[in-house]
């Protein structure tokens, strides 16, 4: 028990329990439900720049709570033409070859899925809302991602509100209000091992060890500041959707590897407004939740950032100074099966073409809007010089996420500060990078 307490203190973790937020204010669920039904009188035209004076034009496209942060004198939302982002031809071919084979098991898993997109969106209105919600979730999990992506450096910046919305101590990317509380620098790499559309000759999986049992592996290592330097995590997701993730962590102060429990996934990650389960809105653990399809919603989203590194303004420096697209999204609700989970529900919006999240709204146990999560993406310049480069440049790049805690009145920015890469991985490289032995090497 003392070891777990020491771990959380060293990591700066904050248990975000329901009791912590009792009595706090936040948007009621009814307000969010009403917003989901709102339709704009007209969609903003490409080339339009939305300022504070024109904010009412896009109010139906941005949710309650977040719109209050967008309502800022320096707001500037450049409207970009909605992009057409088709996945690589190998993914389309796998989808066509295995169309109709995937089915939902009675308990909610997927049976008969091989590669490509598991479920045809045309059937969502012909099945129950519960089945449709789960199908959308699985389509998100198995979207086109090639071998996965890596970042040499990304910053996780903790921002506290200032009384008047002005800036206090700033950090890179903060061009609005709020004051810097802490900044962590980490590296990140995810690799997919199975259900890989581009590997039909290998049974749609890599030959590296573990591909028969694992879907992906994550490697997260903190580079600075000194008190967290060397803290490293390896997350392994099983192909069996009912199996718990294997999350191993290394803390230099303890000089040993320990495994995190499932409950710790719902804790604040390193003291931030994120958990391990929601850096992009949803971690992909479908079986941990009950699902319901709520319909469709058009929203504004940064789907193709123009910035080399994301820039933000607004009262807590959490509104992207960028170009925004009108993106049609599916709306699904997930409710945790674990009764002790600190959230009561999450509304997740999924882009209808890319299957990436456009936003997530998290409710506390009292039904108040607790947190808002919004990922930001960028489209790489297409390079067809080799088959590998064509695939590497066909995947949308994650460039950052915001997580606003409305009840604590704070923001965490997760922001890429190096280029996002989707590298072609050899079996040897996968084994070397994601072996548990890398947790302690050179420490």
C-alpha cells in the first residue's frame, strides 16, 4: 500500500473521484442533450474567420462549456474546407474482402473480424442503439492507423485559471490566459501488431512475438523535469477484449518495474486532467462500457492543423489558433461497467470518415459536465515515392489534445513538439522498442 501511495505522490497523480466534485458547478446533462439536437441555420463557408462577434454562427457546432472558453476577445477560428481523407487502398481492399464477416458477440465482442473496417455504417439505423454504439466503437478501434505513430517529444502542460482570464506564467504554445503550473516532457510510441490491412501475406499481423495475443503496445517515457525523468510505461492491449491491459511502469526512485491495476487507469495521469483511458477521448477498451448510439452531429474540429506546433489562446490557452473544419460525426454514449468509476458517462463524437474522435464530454457522478477532451490532427503531405512512404503519409497525425476540467477550472494541454511519424516497423525494431526490458535499460 505504501508503495502505491509513493508512486502516486511521485507521479503527481490526483485521484479524480466523484466525492471530490460534490457540489461543484458544471453544465447539466440536459443542456448537452439540447445542444446535440441543435442545427445551425447555415454552415460557415470555407475561408470565413470566426471572431468573437460572429460566435453565435457556430454555437451549434461547439458544445456548452467549451463555447465559454471560445468566447474570448482574441478568438480566431479560420474555417477550412472539409477534407476528404480516404484511408490507404490496402485498408479499403481489406474492408471489401471481408465485408459482412464481422458480427457482435452476445457479450459485446467481435467475431469474424479479420482486417479493414468491421461494420458498414449503413446498418447502424437497422440495429438496436446499443449494438450500433458498440459497432461505432469497434470501427474506431480498428480504423486505418498503419503501424501506429511515434513522437520523440510532447509536452504535457498544466494550466491554472487566473482571476481575470489574463496570462500568468506562460509556456510554449500558450498565447492566451492562464498560468503555467507544471510542464512535463515525454516521448511516445504505439505499434499495432494484429489486424493490419497492409499485411495480407502474413495473415494481417506482424511476425514479432506477441502478435497472436496482443493488438498493440504503447511506450511512454518521461524526459523532464528531473523529478519524473526516467518514469516509463509500457501498455499492452490484448486481442481478447475481455482481458485487462497489462500496464507496467518503472520509477527510477524505486528501481523496479510494477504493474498498474485496472482502477488506476481511471485516475488522473501524472496529475493531469487526462487519464490513461482518454488522451484522444477514448482508449479503445470497448468491453469496459455499456454503449448507446445517439445519432449524428456536425461539429467544428481541427482535422488538419496548419501549425508546425499547436498554438492556443482563450482564457486558459485551450482554444486552437488554427484552421477548423466542419466534420460530420457519430454520437455515442458510454457508461462504465465498473460501479466505482469516477465518471457516470461520456459522450464521444467520432468522425464519420476518419473514425477518429472529434471530442468527448465526460460527466461526473452527479451528472454534471466534468471534463471536455478534444484531440487535434494534421494531414501529412502525401508521398508516393515508395509503397512504404505512401502508407506512412496516408494516416492523419495526432498533434495534441486539450483536457478542460470545468469543476476544477483548469486545463491540461498535451502538445506534440516534434514531428509525428508513422514509421514502417520491422519485427526486430518492434521487439527492441517494446520489450519490457527497455523499462530499466540505461537507468
